[in-house]
């Protein structure tokens, strides 16, 4: 994953991330060829070391709209929530939990994570399942 250091929540609004599952698969930015016709709200809200940060609301365009929320009782960041846009390369397989829309959840004693994808109906069957 490519990382960006941000001084404020506002800086995170314009961060692009490329995530993949094999070695060196994101050494170059992939070319997105799927239709990106979902207009989504985007924002970042976080609490780090007791300081609350909130970005302004903007919009973005992607294949999917996503939302993610992390709550933690360990580490410096106690909460992080965001909404934005996500697009996948043409032959990407999405996790079964997302189906290709829906939510994936993880919970442990000290950390809770929930990530969801939303999509318009016409795109629902265009993805392969793992």
C-alpha cells in the first residue's frame, strides 16, 4: 500500500491508495479501466492522542462508494472513520463478504473494524466472487 503522511484530516481527502495481495504488485499505479460513475461523499474523521480531527465534506467519483470505521483501545488512534470512492482493476475479485456490495467486519477484544461498499444496481453483477 502507498502511504501518505498527513498533517490534518483535510490532507487525507486527496490521498490515493493502491492495495494488492502479492509481492510488488503495486510498484506502479494501476490503470483503472472500469466505469467510475458513482458520485460519492468523502470525508475523514479521526481521534489521535485525544485530538479530534474532521475534514470538510467533498465529493469524488469512483466505481464504488465506500465507508470504513475503526475503533481501537490500543495505540495512539482511538477512532477513524471515512467515506470516499474506490475503483478496482478490471479483473479484480472482491472478498465474499462484500458480495460485491455489503460490509466486512472484524472484531477483537480491543479493535473493531467495519468496511462497506455501496454500488448502483447495474454494476452489482459485474464482479467475480472469490
